[in-house]
C-alpha cells in the first residue's frame, strides 16, 4: 500500500510534525510505503479558474507551471492520501487549501462543456490534524469540508484524527497522544 502524506505545516519541528512521526512509523511497521510532501517547500499557486485543465480528460492539464503537476503524479500513484495540517482559523493552512483547489479542478473533469470523469475516484483520504481548540470545535469545519470534497470527487473518506495543543507553555506530545495516533494509523491500514 502506498500512502502519500500531504503535510500542510510550515514548521518541521512543530506539533503536526510530532504527530506525524508515530503515525508514519505505525503505517510503515504494518508494511505501507509512506512518502511525505511538505507543501510549504513547494511552489503551489492558487487556482485561477481558467478551466484549461478541463480540455483533456486524460491528464492534469493545468496551465500553471509550478510544483502541482509533480504532486498530481504522486497522488495518482498512491492508494491513500493523508492530509496532515494544523488548523488555522478553523481550516487548513494556505498551501494545502491552494492545492486542494487545484486538485479538485485538475482531477475532476466536471467543469468543461461536458461532464467528464474523476481521475482519482476511489482513492482513500484521511485527515491528521492539530489545533488549539477542542477538536470537535476546532477541526470540525475542515473535516466537513473534506467530507464534501471526497463525496464530490468520488474519494473514499476514511476518517480523521486530531490532537489539541493546550498552549505555548506546555509540551504538545505525550504517550497518550502517541498511542491514539498509532491506533488511528492501524485502523486506517486495516480499512484498506
């Protein structure tokens, strides 16, 4: 099984990165091949709704020359896509939002003169999030957005796991968070 983690955090030593470590380790120990793409390291321009991508139903087809074609290829080559992100203002970080906008157009050939296919239909999607609020009040809007995104695109939404940071003067990661995160990873692997 190939797992592609799209990492939306700008901090390589931050809370989301700390949560990602046991998550990936658990998947790898189960036999998954895991690749992480750090979105802040990539040139991801926002979608301009030019609809160039709708002209050819066999390719991504975006007119913008940035790193999204490379990410598109990795998405198509994966079995599961994990969106890992801190939650800022009740939603994902800017590069992840820009990427999701680009992928929904380039992957779904729904917006041209005729309705075409979803190039990624059937792929599995899961969420791994960190936030400062209780997850049910901090992560719920993004999770609902991703559920709708998956339904629209024909993706299989497998679920989410979120952990709360209680403040800048506290240690984020602890044994309980690690155990819950590993359990979530095991559940995802079994569901595939």
